[in-house]
C-alpha cells in the first residue's frame, strides 16, 4: 500500500512537470508569433488574449499586463468580441490575484460588452453562463453566499 502511494506521488509530480513544460512551450510559441506580427489587427489581439490566458495560471501580474495591452488594441480596432474576451479574462485574473471586488466589476463589464458582440444567441448564453459562474465563485470566496446563489 505504501509503495502504491509513493508511485502515485511520483506520477503526480511528473505529470505536473510535463504540464508546466507544455504551458512554457505554448507561452514561448505565442511570444515568438507576436514578435513576427507587426500589424496591429485582430490576429495580433487574439494571440495576445491567448498569451494572457496561458500566463494567468503561472504569472497573473504579467497576464494582466498582456491582457491590458490586448484590450487597448481591441478598443482601438473597435473589435467587440476581443473587448469582451479581455474584460472576462481580466475578471479571471483579478480572481486569481484574490481581488474579488475587481473581478466582479470586470465580469459585470464583460456582461455589458457581450451585448455588443455579433454572435449567435447560443454562444452568448454560454458566455453568460461562464461569467455568472465565475462571479458566484468570487462571491463564495468573499463569503457572500446569498449573492453567490443569485449569480449562479
């Protein structure tokens, strides 16, 4: 029994290391792609949003910086889907940082921005479901259980 436990722990450590290497490779790949993209367009913005998403798991402060840059570009391009993605992502990053009030604020802003996105109703409902779930998690962490239930 003890030997099985040791093998399980070793397996978990190896799996975590491999997953971390995979994230690092993906971050490196996106950063390289961004150096090659000189045009300030939605393709660049999408790569920046993807980079911010990957970074939020390992470096939330850097993820916020990249996401803010992507948001600025999306606003300059008036690209509503990108603005929505950035606001939602900023909410998630703030939650990762433990700044739940700011996270909820960003999630509320993302709900408002979603109304301007040209997308099928089903995709919008899925986006809303994710946002409300994220807000419920924030309220739960803040021990505001009534609001958590209402958000979910």
